[in-house]
């Protein structure tokens, strides 16, 4: 992938407080890092994991204070070298991993009206891409613009539900799209997400699938959102379209969750308010010369971030190591790739780039789940590694 480190980092990288994880080939395991300018700093003496780092009383202040101290933030790698190795898929060199570790990977679905309608179409055509164009026209005529702008859970939403049910058009996707409760599900096991440059997987049993460019909130064990990153919630439209009960089969496969390139921590110049107007851009470049572009305008999300977080975390559910929360996507590709009416689906070798001004660019290449490197570094391996890396306490 011919992409520079500068294009991977946020546009205002000089002001950004960026943390993540690097695979350290010398010690044979993952290190929490901070990226500042042309240098990647090893933070393992400050915290053994990103989860532990984010549990500090003020993680942004702790990282800023540590950067000038080589005993806490050791300057070890060149940013260009680490990004270059990541994009090349060169695992023999230090490279970026998904920027979270012990956090649970959660996701909210159907948080944008446009993609909600596409989920309805998937359901109505039972996952058959060949029926999608006709069903899209039928559903579009029936729904019109009547549900655009409706606040989920409002009296107006309840009235829309009543009308749609009367017309035989009600759907489980409309329930979570405009009903009182958002959809929240577990996207991927802890430590299974892939990072910048890694392969993302499409299993052999799927013939209709797509990327989902999303903003991902990073929260602590207290439910406090302390930063954000980009994510690709790889989606199998044919599988979920057959039945929503197949959501786990559609969403959780080898390489199906991509996060990165880094977490940007909130500070005085970057806050949750910054993200409310973020524009997330998607580009797919295929080995067949196909090109697809899309946009996820976060401002059009149906529910505020706070509502999504409170539906995920609270007295009903806790996350002792924190969580990463995919917030949903506006983008559902309908552009024909091969035959007219068949819409878009991935091909092996597609390069998917997801980018925005404040978070940088996440780049991954599509491959077969069955042919990607197996996920082999789990919790037991991480704990063994951390036990071997323990340092004496500073006095």
C-alpha cells in the first residue's frame, strides 16, 4: 500500500494526543505507545496495557507528563517505520495493532435512517442481492420521507410505527431504528480486532457483504468516554438478511473487526463535541479497477452518543476493563459492481480506507477469513507476556 505516515495520522497530528499499541518484535509482545511527531514512544513503564492506561485519573495529562521522561515514555521507533511496516503487512518489524486490548468490543446498529432502510431491504429480500433493487424501490415508495428526522422513542416515532404496522411494513430494524431502545451487541472477542494494514476477512459462505465505516468511542470502566478511533464493522448482508438471529455469524469472523490507526484522547482541543460533526470518508479500491466512495456524516446520527453509551453501560452492565463502542454507519453501498441490480459486494484484494480529519486513516485489505492469519494471541498469551515484562517499582 503506497500510503505515507503523514496521510495515516490526523490532519492536526501536531496537536493530537495519540496512543495505541505496537507489536514489539524484541520482547515478542504488544506495547502501549504514544505517537508524537516522528517518534513512537513505548509506554509500558507507565501502563502495561491500553486499558490500564485509560483507567488513570486523567490519561491525557498522564501521557503528556510522561512524554518528556524517557523512564516513562521511551522513544523507540520511527513513526514512518512503524506505519510503513503496518501497511506492508510486515509482521517481522514493529507494527501497529488495534489500539485497544482488554476492552470489550461493543457496537450499536441501525443508528442512521438511511442504513436502517437498507437493513429493512436485506430482511425483505432474505439476503438475496438480486432482489435488492426491486425491494429498495418498493420500500422507498412505501416509506417516502416519513421517518426521516423522527426522534427515536418519541410520540412521532410511535405513530410512524402504528402506521407502518397497519401497512404490513413493520420490521425489527425499524424497531431499533426509531423505537425506544437502540440495538447494542458484542461485535468481537477481546483482543481479536485487527489494526492498520492488517487483513479484514470475508468468509467463504458470504456472497453479499460490505464495509461499515464507523466512529468508535473509547470508554473506561466507569463509562466515561475518553477518546475515539475509527472502525470497520465488516458486515455480511446476505447472512444477516436471512435472519437477524444470525447476527453473530454475520458480524464475528476472523478479521471482521478493524480499529485504528490510533486512539485520540480527549483534551482541550479535541472533545466529544468535536466528533458530533465529524465526516467519515470511505474509499474502496478493487483489484478489478472498481472504485467506491462514501461518506458517514456523524451529525445525521439518530441518537446522541450519550444515549448509546448509557444503553451499553450502567447498572445493567459493567465493563471492568472498559469498552470500545462502534456507533453505527450512515453508509450502505448500493452501487452496482458487476451485474446491474446486484449492488456492491467485496472482492478479495479490495483496499478499504476509512478516514476523517481528527482521527486519521484506517487502511485494510480484504481477504478470505479462512486464509488470513489465525487469531492466536489471546488473554492467556497476553498475561504470560505481561508477567515476563514486570519492572521493579520506581522509587
